[in-house]
C-alpha cells in the first residue's frame, strides 16, 4: 500500500502554512498564551486562507480538498503552537464535518458556508462531567420531542470552541429514547449559540492549550426546532464513532507537529548553547536524545500518513487511526519532556516555546480518546475483544 505523496499541491499548501505559522503565529502567540487570550486575528487570517474549509465541498463554500490536506495544515500549525492548531481541528473535524457528513441539504446550506470561511466556529458537545471515556454509559443529557421542538436538559464538559465570540453552532449528543433491551437511543441535535436555555460557563483554567477556548455547557429546557436533528434519530453514537475515527488521524497529525517543533527548537538551541567549551550539540548525550526525538517524530508521521491513506481510499481505518493517535501522542509527550531537559532551566520558562510544548503535550494522550482507549480499540480490531 502506498502512502499519500506530497504532490505539488500538497507541498504548496504545507509551505504556505509553514510560512504563516512562522511569520504570523510565532511572533505573537507567546504573549497571547501568557494572557490566555483567544487568537481572533489569527483565526480571521486562517479563515481568509481557506483553512477552515479545506475538506468542505466548493458548493458549500469550502476548498474542495481532502482530510489529508487538513492534517498537513494541523502539523505545520502545531510546530509553532497547538492552541491554534486545535482551534482549527475542532472547528473542522468536530464542528463542520458532522454537518457535511450527516446534515440535510438545508442544514448544510445554513451552516457550512460560514463554518468553511472561518466567520463562524462550530463545536461538538459529547463529553459529560461524569462520563469521560464511557460515552454511552456516562451520558445523562436528554432531548425530548415536544411537538415540533426538541427540549434539551443536561451538561457537557471540556467542549472546544464553544464560547468564543464567533461560535455559531454546537452539535449536542443526547439521549432521545430507549431501545429494546434498555439501551440508550442517542441522537445529535444542532443548537445555535445564544439559544435560550443554553448556558456557557466561563473558560477553564487549563495546564495547556491556553489560547484555545474550552468550556462547560449546561442545558435547561433548551428548545430548538425538530428540524435541528443531525442525521437519523438514534444514529448519534454511530455518527460520533465515525467522527472520532477521522478526528484521531487529525489529532495524530497535530501531535506530530508538536513533536517536530520540539526537534526544531532543540536543534537551534544546541548549536547556540555553550557548555564546557563546546556547543552542547557536540556531546553524544545530547545527540542521542535528539536522534531519539527525530525517530519518534518520523515514525508517528508515517503512522498518520498511513491512516490517512486508508481513509482517503475508503478502506476501514479504525485500527490505523488508533495506532496513529497512540504513537503520535506518546511521541509528542516524550519529545516535549526531552526538549525541556535539553533546554535545562530555560526549558522551564514560559518565554521559550518548549515550555509551552511541554504544557500542551499531555492532553494529546487524553483528548479524543485516551491512550488506554486506543489500546482497547487496537486489541478489538485484532479480534481480542470477544475472548
């Protein structure tokens, strides 16, 4: 099986975003991160570049590209800052793509042009305060059909892009009934921002991703039209699983970007920092550490490229997505730790990018499926789940 090749079109896109991250994001992101400010101007510029519409068809205001193009963008952005990268990832793969995949023609016409342009951000409300990895078992949010309206009650936790000034719509997973045998019927319902009964909490105080917007949501008799059902009733969980499979490839690409950023910064530093009469890159202990960082990054990149290739070919890719997410998340965390060690005391200072990378890396072993969940998925795909 061949990997996706960086054709001239892909390479042009990659270079464009690389330059944007270096020239536009890097000079300002440190101060924004320190102040925990959402990067509205950067988002506006990324919208003008078409980054939010890459995998969205042209008839809906997108670029008509594919998911691999989005992954390349996320990798290049995360080489400089993961807050900016996760803002794009969540807006596209969790906000816009479910509407593209499962929405009615009317829903696509209403939401996709603004989401694809970056004028509006979308969010996906899945995780609940008591749920975590046990999504169906932990779900308590309900949506009851009352005449021609859904009435939603419940809460969601850790929802990215849910409280910005340009957030426009949130897909909410909710229990809409009960199946035979007592299993929950789960559906997805689109809730526009500002709908009465939707309360958006203040942003979390987080360890990392401090320029991204993450909040808790609560719904109290929140009413939306019956036509806001996204996809078939009762298919919300299946839709969510497909969305997460794609999202894991995207998060793997983001993780590779952070891992590569650690290599980039370390290579610059070890050529400049002097110790015992030599640049510290002269010493084998440092050389081996950076060599290991490069191996992790390269291996993780191959893993997400392989998963993306299977996805684009329409082949099953659940196992490959889980492998890519697991390997890349570990690479990001390990490289951030090693880069911080190479920088020594300076690595513990927020003014240096590796300090930001270290704070951002841990969530990559948790978000969109923990490393433990990825191992469970891989084992099941190997036929071990029924033993």
